[in-house]
């Protein structure tokens, strides 16, 4: 799961806008504080050092990607949450299936990076 999280974050934080650069720096210095499986997806919560630069606006939700996972018939997706100016949570979810314990991703498509 950690490799999928890193892959998704790299794609969602791509871009030349200054906020994207700050969010990439946050992710590089963050630690995965908690990974919660929900049955139909996951929440990856990040802990970012308090001294790191923050972005404005302070809170928003965005970015997305379609994730093809073996055995997940209806597909999966993801979205990133930013709060208090830092990355907080990456949510991965299926559209109508169980999220596998060890997902085998065959493709990540139609990525829309986080836009401020």
C-alpha cells in the first residue's frame, strides 16, 4: 500500500504552480501517521513537521485519478485533503467493490493533479 500511496501522491502533486512545490516538500518531509482500511477503500493520514511552509488557501479537497486494480470490477479512485495549509489525508476508494488487502494496480489513468 505504501508504494501505491507514494505513486498517487507524486501524480496528484505534479505541476509547476508554487503551491504544488510547497505540497511536494511537505510530502517529502511527512510521515505516514496512520493507514486505515475501510473495506471499500483507505485513508492515509500524514503528519507534517510543524515548521514546514504552508499553502494558501488553508483547506481544500482535490485532485483525482482512476485506479485499475485486479479483481475490482467497477474501478477505484482517490482524492487528497489539505487542511491548515498542509497535506492531511489521501483517500482511496472503490466505486462498488471491496478494497483488496494487497491491491495489484494495473493502471492509474486520467490523473487530475491537485489545483489550488
